C-alpha cells in the first residue's frame, strides 16, 4: 500500500472512532436535573416532594443525581440532591447565624430555570421536615425560616 492511501485510511478510521458529533455537548460528565417532578418520576430518580411553608418557593423535590451514559441512557450517581425552584432570587442557609452573615452555602444550576441545590444526607432525606433560612429580597438580608414538609 502506498503512503497516501495508508494516511487516508488511518484518518478515516480515526474520524469514525471519534465520531461526527463534535458539536454535541458531552452529557456523560455533568450531573443532570429533571425539570419537573413528573420527569423525575418518569426517569426513576425521584425520592420525595416537599411542600414549602413560604410562597416564595414554587416547588421542591429530592432526587438521585444522574447523568447520561454514551448511549443516552440514564445512569444514577451516588447521593441525594434537593432541588428548589423559587419565585425570586434567594439563597438558603443551614443556620440562622450563617443567614445573618449572608453565607448561602447552596449551589445553583441554570437550565433556563435556576434551581437552588442542596446535597442531602441519608439522615436528612429520612426527615419529615427540612429547615433552612432564606436570605435575599430587596434588602439582601435574612428573611426568616423556610420549612419544607415532605409530602406523603
């Protein structure tokens, strides 16, 4: 085989191994979030739904973190996550002191909608009520207690 044909065949082989989906984002490495509770249930990652005691919270639920595998199947990860969708830009703290200091240790994820995210322990997931403190509003101060009551 001459050198040019060998280079062409090697290049074609490499391209077929890599694939032509270069412009498609890799979803196998980043944790995904269901956009609704119904989607979470349909994917088999739903754990619990919570009813908030404050109207600033639209909905809250816990699910098992998950990613897509290379065949776009759902693969569950370890742990538990709480997702909270609020009507306003807020932060949440585990304690009143942290809230007073403006320390909001939750993460956020934006998928067109911004979710507040908390990693939950197995103990927290087993509780009927989760307690957080809301930080935010126009004055950017601690606004009080948030109770998330697990729906049965």
